[in-house]
């Protein structure tokens, strides 16, 4: 117990004594210690009245000591080390959001489900939105973020940020750094033949900064652009490499010259352009600690993802949630969940996940695992 970091010597000594008392009671299944400026209570988790002890403290130190001490809380380790957190929901946005209606931002906001107050979030670290920009219109977006990624789902146009301009078209992707409290981008749509307006997929790490209560101090990378031609050519190259058919995923990771060690899109964001070839049937399950905000770029019916917390003995996702892909729609794959991609249609299916895996890779906590390896380890009676 590290109470001496938070408590006065008198209080620390008192808590140690009371822990010893309550640990010795047979009914005790856990402890919660509540402090306020006047007293300390040691409360068993079953809340039994006879196990509740209260003592008025002998106060020493300044009024500031009392004030600061009143904000501290101390919990018994086993009962509190794995607190019940609101689960990250499997939610999504339909393509109709960026294919119809007026110029606007459509955000996937799960802050209510995540019990987050004061800012929008699709996951604890990331915020995903669609932009709908009608032909001839412009739309200004603003974010307090270190990284913003934009993928052009359809349309042709231009984005201006500070004194720089970039022209884009369907299938292009670009990332914009944040270097101050708010980074504003103005997007204009020149052309979109099918829906009368451009559709962009926008992901930023603004929730991470809001959680930390910080603003960017400076740019961590320079604006970076990937053209559709270069992306497709690169996928085609890896697709025709020897042994490509045996890989768990067939796709390309998008890197940045500013992130040579993590090999990620930015220092926080990560992205993969992944194709499920027609007739490939399945990409076997894997899992990772980063969240995936998946954009289904193109999918025919019978392309889908199965996701769940556990695998069965054959390495398939146990009691899975099925998310059917829809061209231009996005969905959330929660961190830590096993997920397999399936293509039972007769056409190639394409998916573009954006993740916070840049951050996890830097922290050495991405922990990506593949079901085949996990089953092999279990066969060897190795559990990790
Ligand atoms: Fe994944």
C-alpha cells in the first residue's frame, strides 16, 4: 500500500491499522477507504454495517493539507485494480450520411456510451466523422488534435490549411498535423457525378487530447498525401508477391517519414488498405489493443466481419457479432476483440481501418495476435 504518498503520517498509520482489522474479518470480501477532510472510513465491499469503522482524525498540518487530502481516494487492490469501464460500443455510420443532404459534418459520437463528458469521441482516443460537401460548397472543419486523417470516399475538390492547398479526388488519403489549439481546414467540392457532393472520411485523435487536457505544442509531422494511384499500385505489387495467398492480411500499411520506428501513418494514427479478393472466403481472426474505425470502401453483399471477445478451440470467433459491410459505411471494432473478415461475394472487397495503433506501437502495447499462432501455442500448453 502506498498511502504515504497521499496521506499524512497520522492518516497513513491509521489506515494501515484499520486494514489489518478488516482483513482479519471472515466476511470481508474487499475494502474501500473513503476520506474527507474530517474523517476516514474503512468500508468492506459487502457494506456490512458492523464492518464499517469511522474515526475522527487528529488533524495536523495546514488547511491546504486538509483540503488536498480530501480529494484522495484509496481502494483495496484486488477489488479495484480492474474497474468496470463502459465498454466501447460496436457502432457505425451509414453511407447515406455522406451521399445525401446538405453540406455538413456527421460525427460518430459514442461519448454517452463511454461515459465521457465535455467532448465527442468515437472511442477513447479517436473521433470519426463523415464530411458531406455539396458541389460548389465549402466546409470548414476544426480540431484540437495532433493528427487528422482524411480519406476521399467520392468526389473531387480541394483542402486549404494555413497557407497550403491540396487537391484531391476519389481514393486519395491525406493527413494534417496539429500544432496549436485548433487546426482549421477548409474543404471545397468541385465535382461529384453520383451524389452531387463529395464524401470524406475524417478521423482525428482529438478525444485523446481532450482526455489529457492538453493542446499540441508543435507539429509532429508535415502534411502527407497518398494518391489513389499509388495506393492501388502498391496493393497490386504485394498481391502478386510469392506467398501472398497465405498471408493473414493482403494489404499495405501507410507510413510516414516522420515515424521510422513505428511505421505508422502518424505518431498516433495507423492505417491499412486491405483487400479481400473475390473467392478468398476469409481472413482468419486476429486482435490488437488499438481500436479500429473501419471504412468499407467497396463491398458487395455477403462481405462482413465477425467480432467477439474470445476464440473457440478451432480458432474461430466465439459468439460473434456480425457487421455486414456496406460500400462507404464505417463501423467500430472494439480494442482487444478478435475479428475475422469474410468475403462470400464474387467481387473483391476493400476495407480501410484507421486506428490509434501509432500510439500503442510506440508504447509497445499493441499486442497484435493471430488465431493460428494462438492455437499453436495452446497446443504446446503455452499461455501468454
Ligand atoms: Fe484488426
